C-alpha cells in the first residue's frame, strides 16, 4: 500500500482530521491534529473523499501530548487523548458549528459555550466488551479490524477495570459483556448470548450477574438485577439493557440545562418521549402541572415506576412513541425528546407536527441527530433558540447537545 505525506487542516466529526489531496479531495485521518504534517496510507478511496491510516507524524502540532493509555491509537474508544482537555472542548464547538451549517443548513447558530465535564478521566460507569478470537474479551479495534484484549482504560471507573481483571469468563455464543458500577459501589455484569437460555455461571467475587434478552429486557442470574446511579443527589434504579449515563456528573449538567430551558411555572403540560428510567422526568415533574412520559423498554418503565413513585402528576406509557402519539389530543406546552442513535422517525416527526407543542427540547448524543432532525423542526416552523453542548464523553469525539426550539 502506497503512502503519501499531507498537511492536516482541520478536525472533523467522527474522531478524524481533514487533509486535502490532489484535486482538493478530502482525506480523513484518525489521531492527527490541525497543523501537523503526517504520513498516511489511503484506504476506502472515493471520488470526493478518502479515509486514511496514520502511519507517522512527521511534524507534530505544538498541542500534541503523550496519551495516557497504552491502547490509544489502536483501541477505538478514545480519539483525542493526544491533546489537553481544553482543546478537546474547542474542537467540539468547532465541529458543532460545521455540522449544523453543512447538514442542518443553519447560518446563525445560537451556540452556548460547551459545559466541560467535571471529571474528564475515570468517569465511565459502564464498559462494554466483545469476545476476541482467542476467547478473551476486549474492545473493537478499527485499526486492526478485530477485537483486541484490554489491560487498562483511563476513562472508565477504576473499579470496572479491576473487575475486568478478575473475570474468568468462558461462555459459548457470547456477543457482549457489559460491566456497570453503581454509585453505591455495587458492580453488575450483564451478558448477551446467542439464544435466550441462561448459561451455567458461578461468581466467586461480589458482583451481580444478569442476562440481557434480545428485546433488551434482562433476567437476573446472580444478585440484584440493576445498578443505582446518582444524578444531582437523587438515586435512580437502572436495569441492564436500559440507558445508563456514561458520566453521572455530566448528566447533572444535562439536567440543569433541560430544567433551565424548560422554565416551567407549574401550569404546563409536558410530554416526554424516550424517557428511559425517568432521570430527566424526575427533575421536570415538580414544576409541571402534568407530565406524560413514553418509554418502550419494559425494564426501563419498571425502573421509572420505582424512581418516580412519589409523583402523582406523572403518567407513564410503556410503548413505542409511534403508538402513543396518535392518542395525544390535548395541547402540549413542552415536548422533551431524548432519542437513541437512530434519532426521530418520520412517523414521530409527523405526529409532532400534528400536536405542535409550543416548545421542544431535543437531547441528542449524536450530533447528526441535532443537525438532521433540527432541520426538519425548522421546516415545521420552529426556531432554534439555543444549542447547549455538554461534554458527556471526554477524550472522545462524541458530543451531547441540548437544543431548544420554539414556535414564533
């Protein structure tokens, strides 16, 4: 494979940087930084762009530092350990502006300064592994194109790394193993295997074990079938297969932003889609006249019933949003949506256009959702009032945004 030398001109979404090849073709290079001269080998070449493999940094940028993790550059979990944290935040703000302009078509972007994570290292409450060819567990390496064993992970909580080292797991048909740490220091291992038959399993260390079924509900094998995550001093039960905030501290910043943008006065009717285990619901309910929450995952709905048992103004639907929205006939003052990486379906978009809530708050952990679905909201007559980024996953390219949309 031939190599070429190029100069890096800018960062790009997805953990890469951009160089320009002959005829101005964009070349996306992982682990490189603006201002650097690097040697690359081209892969996956297209007419207008190409992806490349970084072979060597010939002239490093002044900002380049030594990564903390020995797996950095091979493991696909982190993308920016080679720069200090403040520059990572600057990169993310630049990428938001670029994506909202190119994908969303927005010119004047009301972007608030990104809220930094109070804990840029050792924040991760969950580690998700896949089996290696040798029967170990590890992370997928986009460089080696295989699952590689992991010895360390400085963005994950140290208790999870210790638990990883204590696990001796041999399960036929293993697809993924998730390790979670609750804020009560309890540990949980959740396994996904081919089929639904629970494996024979013994645990000789203090950890709960659960099997996650194809519908993302879970069955307990050993110990408790949930972890407890604390957000802003409030405990939430979270079952395996349900959304667990990667960083509880950053989730507190998300809560603060949602509450601020909602600006509830006690008279509003709130509709929340993709409500998970009720983390955001719990902080909106005290100031809402009525709150209707919709969550399709049965375990998440059960967790919500426990997490929000003191509220009498919350109605919970355990169903798909596409099925519940046609039942909503009353006026909605505020719509809150926190979709997964698939974003908002066309059917949901159509129902939102019918209901026409006065205000919409969109919490998105994939920037393309904010740009793409926000473009649809603007076509429906909504004005973008604010984008508040929150750095949920430091050392990575992932950007969580909380955006506020209003009818004029």
